[in-house]
C-alpha cells in the first residue's frame, strides 16, 4: 500500500477505462447528439482541469467546498 501510482496515472487510467467501456455506444449516437456531447465534454474537461490546477495553490477542503457549491 505504500507504493501507489501517481495521481495523474491513476486518473488517466480511469479515463481510459471509461472510454473503453463506453466506446461501443459512441457510434450509435445521432450526429446532433454527438455534437452536443462533445460540447458538454469540453466544459467537463475544462472544469476538471481547473479544479486540478486549483489544488496546487488552494487547500483541498476549499476546492471541494467550492466544487460542491458550484454543482449544487
């Protein structure tokens, strides 16, 4: 348990596994829904990236609280 993977490696592997699990459904989407899903995915990725960058300078409890308030 002392040797755990880096957080970036764990997150990357989680995203790759999600991509593999959901990839069969990707080609069944209508083109209009695909565009909307990509647009939404861009904002989700932007939110995830900015939250990760905020953890560099701000306490994790503060980032968690702000994320919860924003989503609620």
